[in-house]
C-alpha cells in the first residue's frame, strides 16, 4: 500500500476504513511460493454463530481430506433470517492448494 493510500484510509476512520481496507486486492504470495501451481476448489461453510465460524468450519472440514491448502477467498456470503433474526450464516470460499509432485 502506498503512503497516499494509507493516509486516505486513516482519514476515513472507523467502519469506512475497515470497509475500504477489505476491498479485493491483488493477492501477493511469499517469494518461495511464486512458482507453485495451485488447484482451486469451492467450499461452502455454515454456522449458526458467525461468518468467521462458517469459514473455519469449511476449512477445518476440508483439511481432513485436502492437503497443502494455502489460501482462501470469500466469494459469497449469505444467511437465513427467521422471524426477523439472523439464524444461520453461509459462506462460499475458493480455496487454493498446491499440487503434489
């Protein structure tokens, strides 16, 4: 992030700064991983508690059968409303993992 971009975020303050900082950015990878080839799979995690728990549920369940997961991207967030109350969160993720061999 450049100095002018950083200053703009600071000037936004509070929630607006968090939203601006959360905007999609070009992914950067450590130098050691730039030559890897990644396979991408799509997962949908859910939770009654939070979006973060839905992400953790998806990643932890996939980790039981998928090795070398390296990153994820949230591509969709949605939820279920019952009688005016949020009852359930669901998050679609794209997960990248390195290929063996």
